[in-house]
């Protein structure tokens, strides 16, 4: 116990040092964490924790998803709900198809393995994307579009991943049944949203009856982790459940004044809750990116070959392009039109991260090409976090997004 506590404090201390160094060097914090984790592994220093599916899903994702959803105002989201939904549904499917088709055609992967990888790599990871936006100071409509899409397509990709695994299982009784696929979709997606809304509503009703900011904050923690665990227990999407719970508590309890919503938290409670979850997100971010860097240093990328991994990364970028540009083109002559420079940022800023690795780590051992999928996922995430993460702030300036922040806000 003492050793585990010491290692946890050591990791926190390292994260603080990385944060200070990244700020001084003007580097993205997440990139610094990954490099620091890789340096730890290279020096054979044991972090004391391993990057596993359970760690990411049960410990890391709930606070990060909940904190992001907690700050997402429905009044802002509903103005751009149509493009956000289109990007996070049609876009995810298009990305998965492009990646899967390329893997099957050029690398000869079996269709089930290609589609599984296409689904798990289709979503932009809200952990990485939101951290990038906050570090870069992006605000207004562009930030809303990217944050909301990354949250929703995270859940959609997880649902698509589950459906493809059912198909890839070659269960003659279920795999080719449209009714079974529809039932699975309703249970996974609808069940997750229902669980999140229900838990969030109950929690905010109880919190609204309290004047103690500590009780109010504790209830948000119960909602964040409780909604996730309940949904996962019943075979639904924990990702969607936590997002739904966060948006429910945020819009009914945290972001609205007590005079407007009878369910709202006290003024002190609202401030304390937001600061608490900002700190929780910092801890979760620090943990997951340090462990990603540490795990990357132990992966045998040479097994796949440089040319194959380069192709996989190119397909992931091409898939993201198909997820952004055609969908945005459909709204070009509507009130939801998205400027081309912002589309470029949505494409290049579509980082992949912990979710893709968590899904890859959860694959059954008998799935064809499982090891190839895992190595390829780590390669895409490594390129995404380091190459795209380092250059995204440059892209912000080159595309005029940072310099014209006020103009962007007014759109």
C-alpha cells in the first residue's frame, strides 16, 4: 500500500513538473506527458501502473467525459446540434469505412479485423481534443463544435465498435440478423443515454435540496461514475451514459442560477463543483498520457514494418478527412455553414487517444489480427498525440483561428 501511494505521488509530481516545463516551452501539455512517460519506460523506471482497458474505462474516462459534458451548455449546443450530430454519426461511419477499406485492399486484412480497427480509430478522443483547445485558448463556436463532436462521436464509435464485434463473432443466430443488430444498438446507445439522464436527474434533484457544497460535489461524483458503471453493467454504453449525466447535471444544476432552476446548486456549490472537476480532469489526463507514453515505449512497432504503419496512419488521416469535409459541404449553403479554415482545424485537430487504445485492449484474443490491431492503434495514437499535437497550435495560428478569435466567436 505504501509503495502504491508513493508511486501515485511520484506520478503526480512528474505531471506537475511536465506541466511547468510545457508551459515554459510553450508545448502542449499532453505531448509533454507522453514524452515523459516514454522516457520513464526507456530508463526502465516502473510507473507502478499498466495501461489496461479497465483502468481507462473505469478510472480515466468517467471524470474526463463528465467534466467536459458538465461545461456544455444546451443553449449553445442546440444552435449547432444538426451539424454536430451529422459529424458524430455520418462522419464516424465514413471514417470507419475508409480505414477498413484501405486495410482490406492494401494490407490484405480480413474484413472483420479491418472494420473493427476502423470503428475504434474513427472517433476523435475528447481527452486529447479538449486538452488541446483549452491550452490553445480556442473559444466560441469552433470550440463548441469540436468539443461536442468529440464527445458524441466518442460514444457513437464505441457503439459501432460493439455492433461490428457482434458481426465479427460469426454467430449465425445473431450476426446476420437485422433485428438483432437493431436491438443491440437500442440497448447500447439508448440504454446508455437513458441511464445517464436518469442518474443525472436523480442526482441533481437530491443536490438541489441541499445547501452543502460538499454534498453537492459528492453527488456529481456519484453521477459520473455511477452512470458509467450502471450502463456498462447492463451492456449499455458507459461513455454515452456519463456524457448524458454530465449534460443533465450541468444544464439543470451547475450552469443555471438557483432562481432560474429550482434544481440548481448553490452559488458556492456551482463554483466548487466546476473547480473540483477541473482538478479531477487534470489528474486523469496526467495519468492516462503518462501511461500511454510508457506503454508506447514497450510496443514492438518494427513487427508491422514502417511502410505498413505509415499506410495505417495515412488511412486514419484520410478517414478523418472524409468524416469532416463531405459532411461540412452538406451544410455549406445553410445557416450551419462551417468556414473552410475551421474545417481544416477540425481535420488536423482530430486527435486519437485513450479511447482507441481501450477498445483495442478489450478485443477478444481469438480475433484475427488482434496484435496487428493493437500495434496499429498505438502507432496512430503516437502520431496523433505527438505529431498532430505538436503542430496543432501552429495550425491554429496559420489558419488564423487564434488571431481572429473574436471574429470566430461572433459566427
